[in-house]
C-alpha cells in the first residue's frame, strides 16, 4: 500500500471514535455520509455513500485525502473535489477490499497532490 492509505500527521481520528455517519465535505461541497471505515495502520479509508449526490453510489476515499475530522460538527473534510471523487474507480461491493482494486484507487488518488 502507499501513503494514500495513511492519515496525515495530526489528522488521524481518535481510534475510539467511530466516523460512521459523519458527513463528508469535498473542497466544493457535501459528498455524503460515511458508511464504513477502516483505521488499520497503512490501510485506512472511508466508504462514503454518495447516494444524495450520485444516486445509488458509494466511493472509497483513502485516509490521506482527509484534511480534518471535526467531532463537534460530525464532519470530515477532504482535499478532493466532488468531481475527483465522482471520477474515481467505480465502487464494487465484491472487490473493494481486494489488493488490485485498492491499488487502482491508490493510483488514482495518488495522481493528485495531498496538500490541503
């Protein structure tokens, strides 16, 4: 796995805090709520339900795209636009945990700077 799957320094959420249900905000607006999360070291990600915005879809977002977690507002902020998330490799319920799919996601998001 690449650095895509690791939270930035100072951004990692409290390990006892569940992010499920938190609203995810791209740089240009709301993406949707967190449906699933992984906080495994070097393999951290969010599965975001984009159903309000892209009907019936989900997206895997690597931890490095997270710029801030706000537990008071129940929000997660990303360094990605809605368009970048929309254009990511298609979410597949059957394969999203497979190394080959995760490599495609990491490669896709790795093309963009992780600067805030």
